[in-house]
């Protein structure tokens, strides 16, 4: 169709595991090609990672959070992003 925009999608996942001072935060990027990459070293906050993705043309579409405090503490944040295909 003429004028229709085609999109590609990606997923940024922030995972927090641990209790008190004993915790670990990691960030994983799931690319539109199906790739999976640990990008924790690129920043220590979700905002840092989202800003980096924004500079590459990605736009935040939605965010979701899962929290499980039964056995310690686990949080998983999912950030769904899209950008136009070139």
C-alpha cells in the first residue's frame, strides 16, 4: 500500500534479582532479527538504555513489569520498541 509505514520491533528487558545489598541488574536486547545481546555494560539504568535506543531511531511503544517477591526479589521490566524500516 502506498503511504503505509513498515515497522521493525525490538525488546529491552531489565532484570533485577536479589535482596538488600546482594543484587544483580542486567539488561538484554532482543533485536528485530531474533538476536539476543547482553547490553548491561552500556549503562546501569533503563533510562540510559532507552536514550541509547532512541538515538538509534527506536521509539518506546509500551512497558510492562513482573514482580515476584516469594523467593527473594525478582523484577522483570520489558520495554517494547519500534522504528520504521528503511
